[in-house]
């Protein structure tokens, strides 16, 4: 069963990422929406895995087969993540640890966590968040970043440290998003969800997390230096601080809970079938769109730089055009995507999602 709330949120996440990436990579400017698309995308990965797991269990799929498919899917996404880094961000970006490698690792971990009480998933998520500032300090996080960008040495130790702590989307603390999504998915859509309106409680928990993060941010100037330098590091995505993670998780849960109440449980949702159909289309191909939108706006920069005789293919990166032009191209891309996806014959599936099912299921 498809839930319109999840389709809407996936569409929102992918649109935010497209908008942010066009602005950053073409114009070199960061817009206020930056930092929200990836957390929402990662959290929905956990929710989606819980729904997929419930479907497999209802079909009578054995535990061994569920594990095999989960691990194969995880490895597939990790492989696509490395290929994406290699061919989009060029060989020096292979070990950037993009959101795709995070999601692949999360699928493998969730296969383990599904056998344990949900409280363990929350505990692991909390530990990942709380430990991340300490681990970042131990790894000397800033030493891996040059002018605001991740720039490790291609040696085994740096690769492992990047995966765990210092990459763009390292295990600590980013694994907390799919883990919380897995728990939220069980609470909202699992067999135990009943008439107590779990969406309201989910939104309430999210609002509390968001409020606590904002209060902590406001209190930073009055706290001891030890706390502000090693625990509450402000609202930063790189590194993903406790305040940022709490706020991003809170905001995502608020949206998830409200939309579940207002859309999934709404008796008159059918009258918005056309709009929900658009969201469903983008949601089904969100994985593919994420990859394609990078190719569409980044590859032309590399190709043009080489054609103009520059030795550095990244010569025009972040300075190709004004911000207004870059942001205007983002919705154009989404419209073109919609037209192309809508032209796919009924019953036929293409893209990375289809390859994953063919190879892994």
C-alpha cells in the first residue's frame, strides 16, 4: 500500500535537494533550504524499509530471504553511491561518502535492527548523535576539510575515518535518521497503529525535538566554553551537530505526523488525486532523479571547461551563472522530469529503482 504522505515528503525532499544543488554548484550560493532535503530523504529511507518489511512478512517471505534481499539492496545502493561519486564528482571524489552510501549502509543495519526491540534502534540513534562531537574532535574533523569542502587523502585510514566521522554523510551521526524513520514507520503504519491518532503524537515528538534544538541554540552564548566547543557546536550541517540533527529530525517528524493525519487519514483526500499522482510519480523515481539531476547540471560544467581548454575540469564549478538563473533552472528540470516520467508506458518501470529490484529481489 502506498501512503500519499510519504510520496509528498519524498517529492519535497528531492525538490529541495535539486534546488539547493543547482544554487550551490552552478552559482556558488547556499540558500536557506540547504540542510533539510538530505535528512528528510534519509529518514524516509527508514520509514520505507519498515513498510517494505511489513509487506514481505505479510506475503510469508522467510526471514532468511528478507535478509538476503536487504543485504543485496544495501550493497547495490552502496555500489551505486561509489559509481555516482566516481563519475559525477570525478575520481578524487570517490570516497566523499555521499547520502547514497549512507542509505546503503542503513539498509544493511536495519536488517539487523529489525530483529531487535524498537527501543534498541532509538538507543543506537541517540548514541550516534551524542558521540559524534567527541569522535569529530578525536578525528580532528577540520583537518579533513579545506575551504568548506571535504578533502581527505586517499589512504585506508582516511577512508575509514571519512566513513565513520568526517565525510559528507558519515555514519556518526547520520545513521540516526534512518533508524528514527524505521521506528516512526512502525508506530505510524505498523500493525499496532490504531485509532489513537499516532500522527499527532509523532508531530508532537518532532515539535519537542525542534523546540529543544532551538532553545539549545539560543542558550549557547550563556553556556560554558567546554559545552559550546565540544557538545553544542551550533547549527551546522558539516559537521552535523547535535543541534542540527535534533532540529532536522524534529522538523521531519512534524511534517510526517501532520501529513499522515491530514492526507493518509483524510476522508476527502481523493479530490486531490491529480496532485497526489504527481507526488507519487516523483516519489517512485526519487532515487533516479537524485542521480540524474547531478549529471544534468554538473557534467556540462566539466565538459565545457575541457572544451574551453582548461586543465581543471572543475574550472566553472560554483561560478557558472548568477544565483537567480541557477534557481530558475531547478523547477525547469523538475518539469522536464515529470514530462519524461509521465511518458513511460503503464506497467513499465525504468531507472535505478527498477535495476535494484531486478538484481536484488
